[in-house]
DNA sequence: GGCGGTGCTGGGAACGTTCCCACCCTTGTC
DNA sequence: GACAAGGGTGGGAACGTTCCCAGCACCGCC
C-alpha cells in the first residue's frame, strides 16, 4: 500500500512526495547545507512513508568513501585471527564501517589476489597480516596514496605504513628464558612459515614446477616424514645452500648459522613472516645468553599446510637426545605438539615442558593447564582499525609502529627436566 | 611514467588511448557484445598500459550486482562459526564473491542493524544464523524479493527461504542415548539462548528497562551465581510464569513441563534459537524413552554473555544428587563445563562423563579426549553459499531445507557412572 | 531606495560504468 | 543491382546520489 514493492524508493521519489527538489531532499536526509526545519520534517516524513533507504553504492560513487574496510588474514579458523578479526569488526562497526574478509592461508598469490579484489571494491582501507616480510610489492603499490594499509601482527620495515604488533622477539626471549630458568637446555621451537613466494613480481602461473622446491633452504635437517630417509635434506633447486642446520627465518643478526631466506638476496623458498623471524630471534637470543652454542639444533620450521607440527614434534622426540621442553609459536601449533607428545605417552610437564604463544581458551582447560604468552588479540585488531581510520581521515603521515604488551601466564606446563 | 598517479584510469581513458569509443572499450574489456579481434587486442593493450582496473561500484550501480554476500553470525570467536565462515568465504571466493562479516552476539537488535546495513550496501544475498526462531520480521521483509536469505545452522519454519542445518534433534538424542547406554540416568544439559528480544517490531530504544527482565521465564530453578540466594528464581516482570523447572526453549511437543517461550504466545524473555530448541527436544526425547520422568531436572539454559556455562555447571554439581554426565551444546560451553568440573577436582570420565557438540580441535588433545557430535562446519557454510547463489541466479523457488549429517566421535570422556 | 549579505531552494553536472539503439559497411542472395 | 542480414561501432541515456552554483526572497543598513 504505502510502498511500491517493485522498485526501492529513491531520492526523486521522496522529493516528489515531499514536494521539493532532489537537492533539498538530499540535504534534508543527509543533514548538510541548510534546510528549513519544516522542509526537513516534511522530507523525513516522506522518506519514512516510502521506506526510503539511501543507496550506499551511489553515495560511494560520489563521495569516494565506501565505509568498508578489507581484512586480509591467514586463516579465520586460527583462534588468534578469529580474536583479532573480532576486535577489528567491533571497532569498525562502532565507527560505522563494515568489514570484508579474506583468508590467504599464508599464500602470497592468494594475498595478492585478495588485495586486488578488495581494492577494486574500493575499500577505504586495508588491514593486512602479510604472508611475507619481503614480498610486499602489491602492498607498496597501495601505500603510494591509493589505499591506506595497516599491517597487523607482522611488520615489513621497508613498507612506509603503520603496523600494530606485539614485541615478538622480547616475548619469545622471555618465554624461553623461563624454560631455561626451570633448568632446561634442550629447548625446541616449532613454528611455521608461509608457502613459497611466486617468482615473478605479479606472475602467478609458474608456481607449480615440481614439489622439489620444498624446503631445501628452509628447515634443512631432516624434516621429512621418515627421518634419515633423505627427503627434504637440503637438495632443493637453490643449490642446497641450506647446511645441516639451515633454518627458515634468518634473523640477520649474524649468528652465522641461519642461511635461510631473510639474510641472502631473496632466494626462492618459503617467505619469511616477521612474527616467525622475530620469535626465532628471541629464541636464539635466550639460548645464546644461556651459553647454548648450537641454537638451531632443536629449531623446526614447517611450511603452512604442508608440514604438520605434530610430525615435526614427533621427529624431535625421536632424536637421540630429545628436547626436554617445546615452545610452540601459536596455539594451533601447540595442539600439534601436544598431540605428538600425547601419542608418545609422554606426560606434561613431568616428561616434557610445553609453552605456547596465544592464550587460546582451551589452554586453561587441558590438564595440565598450559603456560602461555598471551597476546591482546582483540586490542590488536581494534588498534589496527584505529590507526587505519586516522590514516584514512588525516591522509599521509609518518608511519607509526604500535607495539602492544604481551603477558606471560604461568600455569602448570613447566617443570624442571628429569 | 605510464600511469598518472593522481586519478585512476577509467574507461574513457582507455578508449581514448585505444582510439575507440567508451562503448567499444567497455565491450572489449567486459567481453560481451561483438568486438573485432584487433580492436579487442588494442583495447586490452591500452588498459594494460594505463593500469586500468574497473570500478566495481559503478559497475554495480548498473548491473545491480555487487558480487558481495553478507554473513551474520553470533560470534566469529566461536570455533563453530569460524569454521562455518571459512567454508562460506572459500565457496564465495571460488564463485567470485566477497564476504561482509557481522557479529551479533545473539542479540536481536544487533542482528536487525547488521541486516539493515548489509542490505544498504546492496549485498547480493545474506547468510544468517538468526538469533531467534520467532522474531524474524526483519528477515521476512527481505525474503519478499528484496534480497535472498539463507538460514544457517538454525531454522525458522515460518520463513519461506532456504536453510542449511544438521539434524540437531536426532544428533542430540543419539548423544544422550549413548550416555544412557553407558548407564547414566542423571544427565545434565547445559546450553545458551540469545538475549531478550526487543519488544516492538522495529523499535530498538526501550530495551534497557532494568536488568530484572533476566530469565524469569527461562531457566527458572536457581541459576543465579550463588545458589539458594533466590536471584533468578522466576521473579521476572512476566509474572513468574516459570515454574520450578521452567526451561527456556520449549519443544512444543507437550511434555507439559517446559513453560518457557516457544510454546506460548511469544512472551517476553530470551529468544529461542532453533538449534537450542531442537537439541533440548532430542535430549528430552532420549530421557523420556529411557523412562526418566522429570526430563528437565538437570536442564540448564543460560543467556548468552550473561550467564557463564561454568557457573551453571557448578550449580549442577552442587545439587544434592548431582548429574553423572553432562552434555554441552557447543564447544565453548564444553570449555565452561570442563573448567567447572576441573575446579571441583572431579575426574572425567571416572567421576563424571562429558559429551559436547562440535569437534573443536582441542577436544582431541585434552586428557581425556572428548567424545563429541561432529558437525560438518565448513560444508555447512559452503552449502549455504551454494544455496544462496542458485537462489540469486534462478530467483524465486520453493524453499529448501538442507540437512547435513553429523557424526558421533567416540573418544574417552564417557564411562559408566560410579 | 539601492545594496550586500544570508538563508533557503532548485537545476545541472558529475561519478564510471553498462545498456539500448541507431548507424555503417560488408556480404550473400535472388 | 536491390535488398536483407549481421558484425562492428559510436552516441546517448541510465543507475542514484552528492556537489556546485545560480537564483530568489528577505532583511538590515547606509
């Protein structure tokens, strides 16, 4: 009766109903310019009567603002990213923004595609957890004034934009130091890096050439499913530059032991994630400070969706001198670690101590309760949105790196080694 | 050099560069109509040279398609919804659609607002896990041809649209039957419902009137933090219709014991979620079949973000005759149940058996490993998108209700009662 | 009484794309 | 050779909004 079902009411409809021009109707509804109180009321009534709802597409065409943010993360099923995303959406909605979501699974090609698509949709800004610290051409292009970008959880120093992270190196070093304080020396670290970067800058076609590219320069010392079988043992197409203990994310601090990507001239291989790099750096620093010489003997770097943390752990546990403690760099890895530990029939913390990044809900419920490095997940997301919105509103600005505090939560999973 | 930094290249730019008209350029790029091969190539080259990217906003204005889907769920931090969302985004991206995300925390007002905003943004379709089975006016309005809606995880029979769910009642009945088979009779169920529905159809202003509206008609028998203190004991403004054992979601099957919303004439109180209603129904059916008379003695229905499942469980455990088994209706509730059980120093399954909905990753790692009702989370999301896309493309159609299978995964958390 | 400011209003243009239609030229056919 | 058919092309309109500017009435002031 009141509304014509077929077509949604538009400004001209409202204007006609109220007996004014489009311009006046628009002013009355969007509340700008000057409109007499009576007219405004008349227009509002007409809009109400017709059930008028502004077409945001058309509005965006003119204003250049979509009030939409893009979020590019690895995997929403990882509780860390779920929490971060929750923080993002809450902060965004509070500010009148909507959120477009994309998962990359730490794959650079997927990340590039997602960023492109979101930009085509004209998001006002982008929150990205970049899969690589070095391969950021697709982001650099945006930062040049096209679309504001804020980095989340990970940092890319060469990118002149805001980043919101925690002090990964410090937190990692602190956690490992606690294990050392408990008497541990053989401390393992299990972490993951993204999949191989695509060779060409934009090219996405030639990424399929053989599975041999595996992890030659990555975690070199026998991360294959069967140990000693020789697979994955530094025979990749990069010439086997990975020596016996070559590790994925090199920290560039000159220990002389890590020969993986991150130090050299961008060799093919897994792309380094800043978070991983820093956590490894903190791990090494703590070990070195404790006088441990070979800081990489128990370092295991898997490839996202290619190598199972459980398998990595299993391999660690079957070493002649297995680690007495394991540090997992996120809660999903911790799950894998625990499952391998359980499968062996080992008990935590009597037989082996376990520490993890991220205070996932379940860590409080498992027996023993897991000691963890808690990150302020929601705040991380909220802070990223805050940074993004001020950048959207104020335009260019010197890049800021915001660092939030972590908290070590002591529970029951650390004990002295046997 | 090649691209002018200031303004992004548009079709007229490309047309000029290629020496053709806008129409021809548009045809060549969007690949419709007829364009000679040479012209097409010339236009493509020009577009490439200028770095042309189509403005999807403008395109959407004309075509009426945004290639964007809206997703309205309770909480992305709930692993169930995270998995569902992952399934949704994967299926959507594969079909060339993006996904706008909104959380409601089971709050009807938030749901209405989210649906409105997403529609204003002209999403092509909406996947909604409705916070209420009955309060669906905001959805009914859309189904009338404005914007296709697919219900996810929950069902609203009065809404003529597609729904993708599992057989909640059957799965629940099956799970409880397994507990009964193990010898249990005093089986508790802990679940949550959404917050109060807002009284008026569209009104959102008067929802703040006092905290006394609590759960008078809901889970009536002493769900307050301290038991026996009398709070929450059926004294709400609805006249205390909740008798001693009044329970939230009534199943309408006439046991005569549940007096909560869902049976009567839409009284004020927590809004029933179909999932909860059905799981309660299955629970009751299994108990009844086993000859248990008072099927609601151990039924506890909390309110989302208002009552902690742990507190509910704690209260159950302090009953004179505590339950010997607990059934949690999702993994987050299970977390609360386990934490209460642990706090009491009870051992699973020796002292108490525990079963839960949702095969969260951690359920395989806790000791003992949790027996669960596994839902095909990603498939649920993917199926919803599939249904939505066919509805978008083929238009009106008789509503379909797709039911996916659950799997009961037997692990170690069920044992005979003491 | 003329003039400049001010409050309110309306018309035209713009955003960047696709759609519709008319036009031209070529080709084939009777 | 006239005509129809059809591929290829270009111009105008449309989508629904906001922005810019001009115009009008009114008022106060010199």
